[in-house]
C-alpha cells in the first residue's frame, strides 16, 4: 500500500523567509527522492485558516455531528508519517498549531477513554513523526533546555495518540549567530535534515 506523509506547516512567513520551512523543505525533498511512492500531503495551517475551537465545533464534536475537526482528525489518522514544522514562539508552538492539535485530539479517532484511563488509537500501525523547528536561542542543550515546551508538548501529545517514534530536528541560535557562523549553523541543520530523511 502506498504510504502517506502529512506535512503540517505552522508558519505565516513565505518559505524562503522562514528558517523552519526551508529546513522542512530540505528534509521533504530528500525524503521524496528516496521514497517516490510516498504521497506527501501538505497542510498549511495559515492557508487553511485554522481557528481556535469555538462553541459550534465543540458542540458538534461531542454530539457526533459532522464538523471540520472530525475531518482533520480523520485525515491525521489516515497517514503513516508526520512532519510537523513550526518555529518556537514564546517557548512553545504557534497558537495555530495548538488549535490544529485541539481539532485532531478527537475522541474515537486519535484516542479513547477506557476504565483504565485514556488510550491512544494511533498505535494501530507503525507510524513515525518528526518535529522540525527553528528557534532564536539554544534549548537542545544548556541552561534553557527545560524552557523548551514546544518539543516536549509535540512529543507528549503524539505519545498520547500512540505515536512514539518521534524525531526532532532543530536550527537554533538564529537570533544570536551572524554571518558565517549563522550560515554554518544553517548548513549543519540542512545536512542533519538530509541524514534524518534518509532513515525516515
Ligand atoms: C512571536 C515570536 C516569538 C518568539 N519566541 C521565541 C522564543 O521564545 N525563544 C526563541 O529562542 N526564539 C523565539 N523567537 C524567534 C524565532 O523562534 C526564531 O527567529 C526562528 O528562527 C524563526 O523561525 P522562522 O524563520 O521559521 O519563522 C520568536 C519569534 C517570534 C516571531
């Protein structure tokens, strides 16, 4: 069966102006070259116009009526691989990505309640995800490590859905490095992207 990859993009900038989207594109290009049969579905959350859950969607979510959250959740559940690309904003993910996650966290699709507590429904087949993010500072190591709520959240919510094979790819210090040092960091992140794509 043809594999499907969902590219969830949460950035209002043009790709060429965004470190995160550029890095995601390097990853996806390498991945597509190596996996020509895989169908890549791009979901640009800003183009989709994702909005926070409102009373109307919430009511429909819990009454079983058709609604756009259900459609996004079904799409999320229908794929094998996930590329989630977002810059760090205020130590976390952009609000639009949180809103999207509020849509796909759908009872009966991505998780369900049991007497023993909630369980993820997306462990039904092998699934893989990668979180790609650029950030102005350094969080993957050093004193600010514990302040990175973005990667922790993405990994935790995916694990909650039953997706436990999750990679992370960061381009850090974009607001600190300049000139050749920044270029070197970008080049290194692109090399890491190609290397991760080869095994994804
Ligand atoms: C609204 C906003 C919030 C940000 N918050 C942080 C932050 O908490 N920590 C950080 O290191 N950088 C922060 N930055 C900087 C970006 O993460 C950084 O410039 C990143 O490289 C942007 O990626 P992009 O080019 O894909 O948009 C923030 C930038 C913006 C616009």
